[in-house]
């Protein structure tokens, strides 16, 4: 039950650590270097996600793609009473 949040926390911590290591915080840290490190890390994890989708079953890939793109199919105004 807690495996998804724990995995998400570990993955986020890993990506922050990778950005910090790539940007070289111990040295003279520059905003541009950290920004480019973050972009590179984002592309790296995006590529790893695509690789996992490529090697998964078609049903799992369709399910993950539908989940990641989102949907408003079940949204209705009564469920958002505070917005009315």
C-alpha cells in the first residue's frame, strides 16, 4: 500500500541528488549549470520511462499512457461544489 509513495519519494530524491551532482554544488554553482542539469535529468528519466514502456506488454503500456495523459471523463461540476 505504501510502495507507490515510497518509490516516488526515492525516485524524486534520486533525481535531486543527480541534479546536485551534475551541477557541482561544491564548486562555484551557477544557475545555468543547475538548470541544464535539471533538463538533462528530466530527459534521462523520460527516456528510461519510454524504454520501460517499450519493453512492457501492450495492455500495460496503454494503461500507463492513459494514466499519464489524464482524462476528464469522470469529472462533473457537482463533485467540485466549492467551485460553483
